C-alpha cells in the first residue's frame, strides 16, 4: 500500500451472510460518495469460475491461478452488475452454489492471497466502504471505523429465503438454514482470515432491528468516525 492510499479513509463492514451488511455498505457508500468494495462478490465469482471449469478444490495452485487471472468488469451494464469473461454473472453468483463455492475457495490461503491485491486496489479517494468478512481484521486493519454486523442464524436464513423467493428462485428454508450454518462453521474455523470481529470493531446485532434502525445506528458511528479522523 502506498503512502497516498494509506491516507484514504476506509470504513470496514464485516459479518456473516444475511446480516444486511451489503445493504448497509451500499447505503454508507452512496451517502458519503465513497467507493464500494463488495469483497464477497470477488469470492463468489472465483467460486463460480472454479465450478464452471470443474477444477478440483484440492488443486490449490490452479485455483490461485484462476483468482489471479479473473477477467472481471463491475457495473458495466448497470449498478451491481458483474461480468466474468464478458458474461453477466450478477444473478448466478447469488445462488446457493455461489455462496457455497465462495466459502470453499475462501478457505484456500493461496486464493485469498491472490485476491488481496485486487481488494487493496479499491482504496481510492475520497474514501472506501469495504464489505466482507475480514475487511477490518486483515485487508484494511487501519480502517477509521470497523463495524461487525451479526444476527441469529434463523433470522439470517429467513432474510435470505425472502430475497431468493423475491427473485423467483425455488428454495427451501430448512436447506438454506443448514447451508448457512455449515458456511458459518467453515468461515469461522478456517486457519486463515477466520470470520470474527476485529478487536476494535463495533458489534451490532441486527436480529430484532429494522433496516432503518440499523442504518441510523451505523450512520451515527460513521459520522463520529469521520469527525475524529
């Protein structure tokens, strides 16, 4: 990281799937006019790319090579769109396969190392909001604000279920809960960059909070952090 980029403020928003961190990160970034890094999308795209090529996850060198060579475009066909090798995979990466593969490739140290430089490159003026699982602990440990969102597994599964149903996908709530619980275990127990709050993170449980309540509390923290930066 260069001296110039080190001066660019970063707000890290971490937490497991279904806590609303993506929605919160988008809101904060838009409100501040900051850049946005959806690090989970990078891992989801890598997972889908590995699955499409039929690569054995035990072949870590090949997985890492794929991570280094990903041909990605963000936002070329609208906000939130992601293209892999010219193909729009915006919806595909949000499927259960995308979630599962993201967790699996994310447990490979060589893959995480390969994607690190891509993540660091998002740090540009006037600032960055970074959404992920290890933004505050590993990628941007000097963030001016670290927020860790959490919620019960049941509530997170319900939210995910509603999102996928709204998109017309055929999903079953018990299967979603099981997948989410298994992913939590993999992400929390992996040896590199485990899912956990940074020591200096503000932990916010969103289980019983409305979206507005979460946004209000986060923006209060953001305002204080910017004033003190």
